[in-house]
C-alpha cells in the first residue's frame, strides 16, 4: 500500500503568541508537528504494518521543517519529502495544496492522510484542496478507518454524531481527535530516522514556477484577541437578578 501523509510544522501549543511589527513573532518559539497530523502519521503506520507498503510524510516549508520530518520518521514513517518554499514570499492554502498535489500526482497513492485542521491557521482547506486537484474522493474528520481490498470503510465525526462511509481507493482523509493514540518516537526509532531518506524538492523539481503557485489571499491585519473582561456577580433575589441579567444582555452584550 502506497501511503502518504500531509504534515505541517506549527507552533507548540504551549507557546504564547506575540505580535511584532504587524507580524507573528516566532523568534525563540518552539515548533512541533501539528497535533492533528500526528493522528494521520500514526494511522498511516498502522495501515502500513497491517497491509504492507510504505509511508511517506510530506511537508511544505523551509529547512527548519526537517526536524519535524525526522520526528515523523522516528515515529515509524519510511521516508520524508520537504517541498522547499524559501523562494516564495507568501503562502496560503492554494499555494500549499498546489505544491503538494504537484508532487503527489505521479506517485500513485492508495491513501493520503492529513490532519483535520492545523492548530495555527485552522482553515481545514489543504487536504480537501489536494483531493480536488488530484480528482480523488475525500472524507474529512475521520475517527475510524479500515481497509479491505480496494474499499475503505470510514467513520467520521458529524458535529457530535457519526457517519459511516464506504469509498474506493485512492482516497484522501483528514484525521480527527479520537482516531488513535499517536506513539512517541522510541530511542531505536530516533536512531533509525537518521538513516532514513529525506529528500528536498524545489519548484523546478515539480515543474512549477512562482506565478503558478502565487497565493490567492492577502493578510490585511494580524492582531491578538481582546483581553477578557472581569465577570459580573449579580446580587439580590432571583427576580432581581433575572431582570438585571436581561438588561445587561441588551445594553452591554447586545445579544438580545
């Protein structure tokens, strides 16, 4: 089975985000594999171990992303691909999906896995865009995946309920929390990862140019959410508290 995982390098979820000069300041910040992508990597390894084949992890980024790719290799992936974006001024979901699809179109994948969303951008667009470009089925927010022959049976989260779908391969799926429990890289895995192949590709390798992958969106402004205001404690009997609450919802919260 030819299995691919779309991975993103994101801020550590424990990092405090700061803004400097209208941009996110990442100096000194710790980066990790996007947590939802860890579910995708784990599921890919489980499928490989059950059905045979190979797991390739792909990311779009700069040289620093090699660290997260090596972590994926240490978890058990077989090889990694870094699509170098250094020469691009701006990237958005269109850019990333176009780069990934350009690589994948000649790879004959059976299954492509990715995280449901990235914890930084949170758009959930890249996986579905890749599937659309490749012209293959897509199933998002999956919580269970089994494969028998050329058919995948998938359970997906539907706003607190479940939906079960049978789909033919190849297919792209995005992983939701609860799909599995991602493993930690073991010491032998970390040692083996140093010898596993990690290939870097640029636009020329993918027969693309900067104009063809130019971002379709523009960031107008980056800002932190306003600080939470202190809560209010309503006093008096029940009738008085209800009356004051309704008044506050109208005059201050403006929700009624």
